[in-house]
C-alpha cells in the first residue's frame, strides 16, 4: 500500500514538474532587432485574444494555399488556438505569434506566425514552419522571425539532442524558398508530394553550429 502511495506521489510530482515546465516555456518572449527599414519584432505564444487577427490573416488565399489547416471562421480560429496551446503543454509544438514592436504592446499588429515542431522521439531534428500576413510581406519579417526561432530552438533543445532543423516548402513556393536561403537553411533534396499539397517539396536543413552567422540579406540585417 505504501509503495502504491509512493508511486502516486511520484507520478503527481512528475506531472507537476511537466506542468511547471510548460508554464515556463509558455512565458517565453523572443525578439528580432529592427532593421534600417523595418521595426523590431516580438515573438510570443498565441493567446485567445489573437482570434480576430488570426482570422483576418487567413482570409488571404495564398496563405490558405500553402498551409495545411485553413482558418475560415470563429470556430476554426478557436480550434487552431487550442491546438497551439496544447502544443506548448505537450512540449511537441511551439508556435509564436509575431507582432510588430511598438510603443504600445497592446496595440502591436500581428504580422506573422512561426512554429517549431518536434518529431515524436526528437531523433535529433525538428521542423520549422511560418507564414506572414499578406499585408506585411516583402519586409523580411519571416526570415527575421525564423532566425529568432532557430536560435531559441537550438539554445533550448540542443541539450536534448536537437542538432538540425528542417524546413519544407512546395517547389513552386518561391517566396518560402527565399526565406530558407536567407536564414541559412541549405537546400538538401527534393521530396515527393505530400498530401494535401499536390506538388513535390524542397527540403532545406540547418545544422546546429555548422552554419555560421546569420545569412540574412543586407536589407534584412539589424541596423
Ligand atoms: C513565404 C512567406 C512566409 C515569406 O514571408 P515574408 O515575410 O514576405 O518574407 P520576405 O520579406 O523575406 O520575402 C520573401 C520573398 O517573397 C517575395 N515577396 C517580396 N515582396 C512580396 C510581397 N509583397 N508579397 C508576396 N511576396 C513577396 C520575394 O520573392 C521575396 O524574396 P526576395 O527578398 O529575395 O525578393 C510569405 O510569402 C507567406 O506567408 N506565404 C504564404 C504562406 C507560406 O507559403 N508559408 C510557408 C509555407 S512552407
């Protein structure tokens, strides 16, 4: 009986530690410095209050075309936000709302999303994903946010064996290919089409410590 009670106490302690760890991770805020032509970025976990801007961003057909889970209405938005929170709680998926930095944090516009997806057993690698709201494209936001996410991912999980990050985009997604190139994710190979995407993909990989300083283009460099 005492052994059962001890096991229950230990189980509760492990669960408590996991909950505490998730809470610590959920409090993480990342930053990307301003450039000569663009303000700084703040990356923080998504919250329920982001439903409106999320829905607005997903009105864009280009975003719908290149993402798996379109957000079409309030219900989709709520489901999407729950999935992001669950990701942080399970320690499997870490997504960040990217906001334009400004004097009033409460009024900072949503400009992008970046996400780190750990494989089941981690197995040394994880995937990154991203999108930028239609109105904010072409200002180097995705590369700067991916760079911040990459640094955080290696800084946080390299001790757990993470040594490479993968990025996959459909072959005809040239804008995404440019993001990969600008952030030092080297082209690795062509992948077969993966439903629901109809065309083949590009796999790009960035290795921990192998890649030198950020390869962001001149106009994207911090000023
Ligand atoms: C791919 C994507 C994230 C790029 O984000 P971004 O913040 O605009 O990134 P950048 O500013 O570095 O622009 C990247 C490329 O987009 C293209 N681009 C430039 N201005 C653009 C604009 N106003 N609108 C669309 N694309 C533009 C250019 O090819 C640019 O490359 P360049 O800098 O060599 O000219 C964005 O286009 C997007 O959200 N697309 C839809 C979702 C998606 O494809 N996600 C990735 C799935 S793998």
